[in-house]
C-alpha cells in the first residue's frame, strides 16, 4: 500500500481523523488525540500500536522494529517498502484503532467499536 492508500484506509475507521504533527508526521487518531497510527514516522515509513501479545512476534520479523519513543506502549515501526501485505496491514491498522478505542471510557466508545 502507498502512504495515500494507508491514509485513506485509516480515515475510513470510525471516528478517525488526521493531523500533521512534529513536522511532517501524519498522525491518525480517534476521540480527539488518541493516536493509533503515524505515517512518515521519523521521516519515512509507518508506526502503529499492536497488542502486547503480538509485539515480540512482530519485532522479530525482518523490517519491523520497536517504534522509538512508543515501544513501551507496544508500537511497532517499519520503513518503506512496507514488509506487510495489504490485507495484513489493513487488519493490523483496524486492530490498532480498536485497541485505542477499547481504552476509552465506555461512553466514548459508542459508535467507535467495530464488533459490538
């Protein structure tokens, strides 16, 4: 997927919005400021949140690394070309979105959960 395809997909997720932060980072968030993906992370590539049970398995894969500054929150990063297929990437971005949504207060989750 290209950066624009990733951005378009992220914006289809419930309540998602895009902001430009820290220079040229395209940050995708939900519920105002809860980030779930960053494009052009550290100048190139993509970073997003994964579940703690998946984190170590992903960072063992070639081309995927713990995201600087965000690894303690189970974020991974990868440069271009992305080492994941389109379907797997869409699934992981959706999962990242849902991990963030599930951390919100129950009242704020309404309309944002995909598997209610």
